C-alpha cells in the first residue's frame, strides 16, 4: 500500500493494551485489524511488542529479525522498507523483532520521544486505521503508542491478577492523557476466553467488579473461547479473515463496531 505525505486525514489509531500478558491482547489486535480490513478499510497493524513479536508471527512470520518502527524513528530505515503485506486484502503490517529491545534505550535519548509516533502519522495517511499491539508493560513503548492513539481498549481475563493489572493500565493511560495526549479515550474493556453461561463465581465477580468500578458503558462485547483463534494463528491470519462465521469472529465483529462507535 502506498504511503503519503499529502494533507490527507491521518488514520484513526487504536491501541490494544494491557500490562499483563496472556490475556488475548495480540489475538485481539489481529482480530480487530482483520475485521476492519474485512469491512474494506485500509488498515496497518503495528507490532510494538519486542520480546515476543507475536503479532508479527500471527500475521507475517515467526522469528522476524528485520527493522522495526523504532528503526524508522531512529532514522535507520523508511516505512516503505519495513511495512509488509499480509495474507488479507487491505491489511498491512509493521513488524516487530527482538531488535526493539536494544533500540528502546536509544529512543529514550531523543528529546520529546513520546511524540515521535504521533508525528509519523501523516506518512501513514494511506491507511484509515492503525491498530497497535502494545507490549505487556507500562514502559516507554506503551507510552509511545498511547501518545499517538485516539482510543485504547483493554483485553482482560476474568481472574483476579488480570483485574489488578487493569487498574494499573487505566491509571497509566490517565497519566498519558494528562501530560502527553489530551484526546486519548478509553473505548472500553472486554473479557477474552469468556462465556457468560459457563462462568464460575470468581469469573462472575471479576466481571461484576469491573462493571461497578468503570460503569456499564466501559464494558465492551466479550470474546468467547474458540479454537478458531489458535487455528487462524497457525495459518497466519486473523480469525475474522480465517473463519468469519466462528463464535470468536462474530464476537470480534461486535467488538470492532463498538470501538468504531467510540471513535
């Protein structure tokens, strides 16, 4: 897909963030990006997880060792050199690799580095949406993403540890909104691998506690557990492209519409 330096509108940016791993963050980023592309939008999925690079593995290849977003921000590569096509029409990927780990410390030496991605967005005006898979931490890369984002969503599992991490994520995003990006909005929270008719007392309590603290309006459609998700990952596709009639894909379709409503 061609990039542009024209005055076209910047893409809308959706950050998928949680400082706890294993909550379905990457699968959700892939599914949201895949659903937007399935609707005919031009979408860039942006992998900002240096330790795992899971979004890159899901949509492109495992063991990627090439340039990353930080290579562009550090002036070592161009977007045209890095962005790759995926198997799905209208969905491109800006991949991540282990190289991000060494680059992150260099990034911190650049004055105003938190705003670098936001300033890069005009070059991405060929895309309608950018979906960022943030690292499972509250560090500089997550801050970089949230500073550029219009909205963020928090995938969560209905368990106590994930619930505790949810509070930290919301607080960290509040700091970014107050100091770096006043337009940043939480589109909502959603629970993954969840079925309301098969929940235990702990799961039920976690969901209800989230509802009490953040309000009904903060709860987005939940995602049911579905083998179509790992199967789609093995085929290097989002579940919405691989099996659009599956339970998970149907749930992600509802989730994506709710995010669009928030935008």
